[in-house]
C-alpha cells in the first residue's frame, strides 16, 4: 500500500519537476515508450511486462509482451484480449505504440515504488459500443484500438495525466474518475 507521504512526493515530482527517472529526458522517454522493435531506445527496457486489471470482468494479468527487442505474439494477443470491447466481446489489434506508452507509464511508477495494475475501464470499442458510451467522440481513437481509459489505485487522475503528457505519445484526457490516453495527435483536454 502506498503511504500518503510517498504519494504526495511522487505527485510533487510530477507537478513541479520533470517527473522522469534519472537519466531519462522527454525525448528519450517518448522514444522508449513508442520505439519499434530493433530501435536503439528499446534497449532501455529489453523485456517489457504490462500489469493490467480489467474492471468489468475482474480479469488481471502481468503479461510479458516484448522480449529481446521483439514483440511476444502470445503476450500481445493476451493484451489485445484484455483491452477488448467487453460489451460486444470483440477483440482487435491494439496499437503497439499505445501498449509501449502504457508500459512506459507503469515502468515510471514502479521506479517510484508504485506497484499497482493499470485498471482498464475501456480499450477497443466497436461502433455500437462507442455510440452507446456517454460522451464518446464519434471518431474516437478507441474505434481503431489506439486509446485506453484507465485509473491506478491511489493516484488522482490529474497526476496520471501529467505523467502521460511527459511521454508526448498522443492525446491525454483528464476526467474526474479516469484518464484517457491515445496515440493520435498530441493534445490535452478535460472532460
């Protein structure tokens, strides 16, 4: 469990400092978060495991999806399944850049002693699910497997959003109860 003091120190680092682990600058983090296999930036984290918890189904896993500068097919497929449209039970190929972005955020949190799964509220959405989701954009990045809405226990949405912005990987939406990240154009909004 996170202590209040540690959480406040972490939040202060995000709000007032670069918020990045020692030796990482914004460009390096962005490259490491979205680098394709074989890219020199991928050497920073040769093995990548992402810890997800799907809120609606209570499914959870720590999934190795990237090893030896190569996407692990079974791990990637399992992540796509966890990020599926649970209402329609439809799976799509999720954007690998998005998965690397989520990994980068989680790796940063681990480096600060925060060991929690990303609690996924929404990943891929079918057209029907998107149409029935309150406030969803008509041309949502969720439709193409390029967006995730999530929380992390004990971390306020504005703090998660600030971390996501450090990666410069795409859009970041701050909502009262969750954060949206996507791999579309870099932008920020409040919902």
